[in-house]
């Protein structure tokens, strides 16, 4: 377990809400580092978004990473 908060990209959460996920539930699961369908969908959606050229302040391997989120 890490000491820092896990950053959550609200744009990705909104994409998941548009396909039927509960945004609050997804956010809570990400922040709690749970391993379930909601977190899997979040990380796969984030990865696809980044692969397509999107930029996220939650991408720790990017210069766009916002340290204030942790």
C-alpha cells in the first residue's frame, strides 16, 4: 500500500457514467485501490484514452501529471 492518494481523472469517470457506471462508486473504488469491474473499466478506459493521444493529469508517466492530485 502506498502513502499517497490515487489520482482519479474525472473525465474518465464521466465516460464510465455515460455507459452506466455510478461515478461516485467508481471514484471510491479507485481511491480505495479495489480490484473489481469498476476499477478495471476505469483503467482500461484511461489506457485507451491515453493510447488515442489523450492527456490526463492522472497519468504518472506523463509530463502532464499533476502532483497536487496525490
